[in-house]
């Protein structure tokens, strides 16, 4: 599949950062047994990955803006275009030696995500999409699942951790959804949750309090694979509301009814 020049730059940046992170990940697994632990090491790896990505993207398109988890926002001469980057989505997994994390890069144009890349270096799976051109993993076309009954479906989400105020609402969600479905999974990387949904591995996804860089690339990949992507709040904006409700067309109404009804 031949993408645009912008997409090709994004893919090259994701692969380069991913290769470096993969080497660091091997070191993290060794650091698990040390007294100091791997926290500082992972922080450095995260920042270095974002620097690699930012340098490659800004060298290719110096007028574009940039929003990164580590760097923050850099305004560009072109106010209509901005890179959205999470250099290491699934940091806690990475920190614990769990092989489920990704590099996420998106391109925003006039407030809309027009291209996205989610790269899993451990499995060498590169999910990518451009608005209007479909979604892909490596060279294979992606399509959301065809399941249409909740009881057949597996859903993905994030779960609250220390300091989060979302536990009561999440428990309500789970109490309503679990009895009606084939199960819920929490893998710890929203970008990969959305990519997996695009690949038909999950049938739906929902989560609150999401950061833009966590979901920007995954949203366009999911949409281009045929998913419905909305805010949990009816008629809301996912970016402004920091919430997502995503599923294939057939199951979305029933799924939305359950999650929105639990709110």
C-alpha cells in the first residue's frame, strides 16, 4: 500500500523510535531484578523516543505544529497542521516488562485527524490509515468485526488506578456490560485497543479521561476500518470530552445504550 509523503514520514519515524525502544525494553526486563528499578530508565527512553520522532517530523515538515506527551505543544507557522505524538503508549506495561506497548503518531489538519500510525515493535505490527484511504496493518487491509450480538462480542477499556476518581463509574459500566457480553479486556494501551478493534480482534472500546495523544492515531485507524467513533456523551466531541465509545456499526447502538445508560 502506497501512502502519502506525510504518512511515509510518520511510518519511518515510528519505526526508528520503535527500534530504539525495543532495545531499551530488553534492558528494562533486566532492570526488573535491580534494587533501583527501571523507572528512571523508562522515563529517559520515553523522552528519547519522542525526541527522535519530533526531530524526524519537524525536519520533514518544519512549518507544522507539534503536540507530544513529553514535549507538550510547539506552535508551527502553519496553524492548520499539527503532529500528535505519544512516543510510548503503555508505559506501565513497558516498565513491568509486559510486551504490549506502542508508538502512536497522528496528523491533524484543521482540527481533524487525517492520518495515523500505531506501531507495536514487539510484534512488528504497524497499523496505519489515512482519511478516505482505508486502514491497514503492515500490507493487509483492516476491517472491523462483523459480529452483531453483544453476547458474541469482546470489549476493551481502561481501568482506574491510583489517584483516579473514575472507579464508581467504571464499576457501573462493568456491572451493566459484563453480563451481556463475551467479556471485557484491559490491556493497558489505548492506541493498541483501537488498532485491535480496527482489526476485528475487539468488537468495541470505551474509556474516559483519555489524553489526545493516546487516541488520535487510533481514532482514524478505527474509523477507516469501518468503526463508529463517538464520545460517551451523546453528541459530544471525543477530544473535548476526553472520552471514547467505539464499535462496529451493527453492535454500536446496543453497546452505546449500555454504557450511556450506566452513566
